[in-house]
C-alpha cells in the first residue's frame, strides 16, 4: 500500500476543487535556479541543489490533489550550451537526486518515467533513469516524467523519422497517418495531453517543452524562483487553472436570441 506524502511543514492542506477541474497532467518548467543562487551570491549550481526539495514537495502536492501526472523539465536538448561545469553538475546531480528520492517516491506510489533523447546524455544518467522506471513500473498513484535531454522539436522530429522508416519498410501506409497515429511515435504516447503548463520565475515561454502535448494546455506563469516553490505554488496554479474556460477551439454564443 502506498504511504501518504509527508505533510506540508506549515500544515497547508490542498484546496478542495471539484475533480473535473483538477488537471490530469501538469507540465512544470522548473525555472529560476540560477537566478535564485546568484541573488544570494552563490554559484548557479547551488540553485539546482536547492531545487530538489521543491520538486519533491510539488510531487507531494500533486498526489494530495489527485493529479495523475507531473512532467518536470530537468534538462533540455539546448542546455548542453551551458558551461561544462554546470552541465557536469546537472548530470551528476540528476543521478544523486534519483538515488536519494527513489525510495520516497516509490513509497508514495509514484511511477517514474524518463522522456528524452539518448545521444549525448551521460550513460550513468540513462542507467539510473531506466532503473527507476523499472523499479516503479507498477505504481499507479501518480506518474513523474523526468524530462532529461528532452526537447519538444527533437521529440517530434524523432517521431517523424521513425514514422517515415515504418512507411519505407511497408509497415504503415502514408495515407493512414493522422494525429492519433503520429502520437504513437512520441516518447510517452500513452500519457494524457498536458492540461496545465506551469512555469516559474516570471518567464513566459514554452522553451521547447512538450510542444505536441501542450497544444491545448492552459498556461500559468508564477513569479517565484524554482527553489522557493513548494506544493502551495502548484495548488495556486491549479486554482487559477480551475477558473479557466477551456473551449478547445469551440465557441458558444452568449447573447440571448
Ligand atoms: C532551470 O533553472 C533548472 C534546470 C535547468 C535544472 C533543474 C533540475 C532539477 C531541480 C532536478 C533534476 C533532477 C533529476 C532527477 C533529473 P535555470 O538554471 O534555467 O535558472 P535561471 O533561469 O535562473 O538561469
């Protein structure tokens, strides 16, 4: 039996929101680690270090709210442009975070999945991510997708290449390609579309995160740096999400005839 996550240190409890207004899938851009550290006269890597607890608390808050899936943008296909020192730190840190948090996440019933590209990614990171996927594959409380060496365009381009190969091999007819078929070639095809796209640090960009899956996501931007985030940040974002009118391209005439 999964155990409940630890309580919020200030005793905060999740707001009561009708189930139909709770997002199934939340995409989180954990932005602002570097700025948080530099504001304190610390090197950027200290911001990443401080971000670990924020991620864990957000997962706790997601479980308390009944959110099925959280996708966390940990390292993008563009982050290789950062200094060797920072890239090496994030690679080692990712393995350490998984080492430290696997047991807790597993106890909470969290299924860990990895989305991202293999090329360039450190073998130690791939190995640990795959071990975590295997160790938690039967968990059903919540899914945490660690997006490491992930890029939305790369994911779509890789899917197009695999699909073209299947057409060339005669396994698929080009005339049968549609959105549903295409989606099967993405990294995690069975995950629901993103409902809530949450970015911290005040920046208002997609930054190449879950482009296909976020086609109809509600965007919520919070003016807080990632290390200062906890589950109450997620809850505030969900409260805002719950007030949104999701029309998916549809429209209703509201004047009376
Ligand atoms: C963005 O802030 C944050 C990152 C690039 C890395 C965050 C990663 C973690 C907190 C955990 C990783 C864990 C696993 C298991 C993979 P930024 O550096 O862009 O901040 P800035 O915009 O202030 O410069």
